[in-house]
């Protein structure tokens, strides 16, 4: 088999949750460019349709589906639509997720006096419903789509599931408690499921992105008045050996490798794409 054949994904079908978002949407467009039929799933109908339309305008094949990754019945109905259109998917990318300030503390280090401060969101004052909402979106929102869409892969005897973990799940970020915990759970779930499905022909891996300059992060990490990095952004770049944020397109190569036959002996791995962030210490 030639190198070109190893990486060939043309004619395959991919389901991508959170496909209206920046990183999953970039992967959706890249896969469509390689000849993959792409089902863009997102709770935001407008975002999903915008991504699918941009893919079609570029000559690719894509459809948008409005769906919550936390509702198994909705996912099942979407699965029926996707299979009715293109048959069972070959790939599933679990890209839905995100952080919430309500599930993050306001300070990196807590002091005893913070227990009585009304203006300080700490581990102890955080509402459990806010923590559970963030944790559930990121972890349960990965588990449920996998239950729904990977079943047909197991029945067919082939397929690839790619979860989106995070550097936060490997090295927990200060302040970011629920998201970090959920992404650690995604990484562990990836390894567990890879072993569980290892005799079925279905591989399960995950990406662990570092810091990528999406529009959301640009708003949080760049001072809107000065255009300069915030202090937290400066710390992020200083801890990244390549000295910059990643660009969404820089996830594409690793994604194609993990989905294609080029990685057919790779399963249960969580691959950092982080500019060296996870390797750097002093």
C-alpha cells in the first residue's frame, strides 16, 4: 500500500459534534476537502448550517443537523437521518464542549479569607449545578454520541472515534476546575473504550490540543483596548516552547493521521498538539 493510500479518506463519512465551532468546524472543512462526507452536528442551528454551507460552496458534501449531545434520543434521531443519507459513519469526532466561567474560580490560589468574600468564586462557593453542567457537556457530551454512532462501526467491524480531550486534562489549568476534570475523564474514557473495542475493528483515540487562538480565546486572552496579551496569555505563551498559540488548521494533520489507515496500529492514545506545552518544565 502506498503512502497516498494509507492516508486516503475519500468516500468516507464523518459525524462531527460541535461542528459549528472553531476547532471542530475547521476539521469538518478539511475532511470535506479530502472527499469525506461530513455531518455537522451542533446545538446552534445557524452555526451548523453556516459550516455545512461553506463546505458545499467549496465543492464538498455536507449536511447540518441540530442536535444536543446530552440528549440520547435526539442523537438517535440524528443517527437515523445520517444513515438514511449516507449510511453508517466511518468516523466520529467528538468535538462538542467548552469552558464556563461559572465553573471556574476567580483566583489561582485561595486564601482562608476568601471563604467569606462575596466577590470571590472559589471551589467552595461554586454552585454544583454549574460544575455539573460544564462537566456534563464535556464528558457526557462525548460518551453519549459515542454510544449512538459507534454501534454501527462495531457491527461493521471498522471505524475510528476521535475524542477532543485537552491539555487541561493532562496538566490541570489553574482556576479551570470543571473543564479540566471533564477533559481528564475524556482522556481516561478514550483509553478504556479503546481496550474495550479493540477486538471489534474500531479504534479510539483523542487529541489533546494546547492553546489555540480561536475567536473565543482571542476575546479572553487579548486586551480589547490595547490589543496586547493579558497577563494570563503571557504566562501561556511563556510556557509554550514554540512561543505562540496554535492555529486551528494545525490540528488537521494529526486528525487525518488518526482517522486514516496510516494509524491502523494506534488506539487508546491521547496525542498532544500543544507546541511543546506538556513537555516544558523548569
